[in-house]
C-alpha cells in the first residue's frame, strides 16, 4: 500500500465511542510538533459523514478562500477586538475580553490560519483544554467560546472565511457540581469566599468594625470599618460602594442613591501606573440604578465614616486618609484582616452582599423586592443565585409542621 500524502488524512472506527474518526495532518506548530485536525461522525454515524467533513475542510484549507485573507487567528482576533469591540465596550469589559483572548485563545490556537479552523479543533484544543487539562471554570470556557464565535461571525461577514466553523458547536454549560454561574448578573456563589456569613460570623465581624488600638485609642484600627457595616445593610456591590459620594445620601428620607461604579482598569495611555481607577457613570444594567432605604445600622455606619481621616463633605463616602477613592483590593484586604482578627473564615466583600440578601430571605421578604434592592435585572437571576437559600427555608418551614 502506498504511503498517504500530507493532508490526505486517515479514517478509522473507534469501537469504544461507536463512531468513525478522521484525522488530517498538515504543517507544523511553532514548537515543531505536527498540526492535526480531527473529525467525528458522532455516535452511530457513518464513515461517509467523516469523509465529507474532511473533504469540505481540505477544499477550504487548500483554497485559502483568498490570499488576501490568509491571516492567523492571533492577528485577526486582536485587530477585531481593538477596532470593533473596544469603542463600544466599557473599559472593564474590554479588559476582560482582551484577557480572555490573550490568556486563553491565542496560547492554544492562535497560530492557526482562519481557514484552518474546524469545530473539532476548537472543541479539543480550546474548550476541552480549558476545562479538562487546565481545570478552569465553565465560565472561562464560555467566555472564550463567545469571543471566538463572535469574531468568526464577523470574519464570515467580512468574507475572510466562507463559513463559521463554530456554527454547529454548543456553548459550554455550567454543571451544578462545578459552579452556579448566574447569567448576566456577573455574580455567582462558587466557593467559601463568596458564601454568606452565618449569624455568628456576622456578629464576630461586627464586634471589631469600630474598634480602636489599645495603646493608641485615639486611632481607629480600621478607618473604613464602617464600610463593611454599610455593605452588610445595603447589599451594595463593591464597585457601587466605592463610588458612593456624600451627595448620594438623602438624610431626610434616609435613603442612598446608587448610580455609579468605581472600577480598576488598565492604563492604556502608556504613562504612569499600569492600572487606574475610573468612575463609571453608566451602571451595569438599568436596574442597577436604584434607591436603597437605610436602616439604623447603615445610618450609624455613615456617621462613623464621616469621622474617618480624610473626610470631605463633597468627597467619597469610603475614602483614604487623603480623601481619595479606596482601591477595591484595599477594601478586600481590610476585610481579610478583620476575618483573621476575629477567627472566622476568610471572605470577600461580595460575601457581605450575599449575607444581606440571605437575611432578607430569612425575614420572609418577597423575592421581587430583594431583586430590586440588589439591582438585579430580573427576579430569575435572584432566584438562580439564591435557590439554595430558598430551598433551605422551604425545608425549615416543612420541618416546623412536626412541632404541631
């Protein structure tokens, strides 16, 4: 039997998977290993199905569609992100997109020409590697899937490729055993750091929020301790809390207006520090703009923050001793130090928001009101995030019948 030429490919039957598999070898990767693209018939599929897929790919690859469009994925997707996505995205959203492209997509399949991409290659070399080889989250895999799919749709529109190889691919789906990823809310409860504090943990944390040093009682131990109490009693997101200014407080009605977000983004000017803080006037969603009633604890926290060093009547509520905005990581670190000081598990600031919501559910507050207080775009998102809390309360309610 004569030797098969390069790109001719081979087809065999995988008895364990009960399907035909085709493989084409072509060219070399930058590290010297061969490029391979694999095709599958699917369970109980026909050999002819694989042969047809191989033929279609070979024709597309050898044609190269047009020499002027023979670009590598790395160059094409970065140019698309810079020219098409950057102008329309918020700085933080563009930072996330750029990170997904540079950290997930390019290192795995960036050297391929656009005309070489196939669904099986994308599935095995990108999605499966993210999930199985590197053990990253479904959320990360889905972000990579969405970014690449959107770019390839754009490439079809621009006639750089004849068709989108991801057209028949399904997006990675979260499993209840992996994580709870909550649609567009940007929130999930995936680990100990994000779980709501118990009542006992909450009381321990509160015991040191306003503490002072024993050897120097004139100095506050945690200048922004009141910030933790404020978030515990308003359910604010970290960026929302850091963006608050004293003009947002209505002292007559005892409410606070949420309409801004403070975020840390890359400094792309080339001057100064690598990252910078920006005050984002446009909220995450329209529902993120809201008025939150202040209870006694929240009002006490605001009064305390007024006495913290650096207070300015027209400045930030949560501030440094110079009156400037506090970095997100600084507040996170303060909370971690507090947790260590009182001997409770280390949690992130977002856990305080979940604690607020959990206490509201325990008090029997309607889910629609809780959703509005949290600034979710729909009650469905609220339900998905707190379904475990709701189920637990149902069980407690039914168990209460045993006492009758």
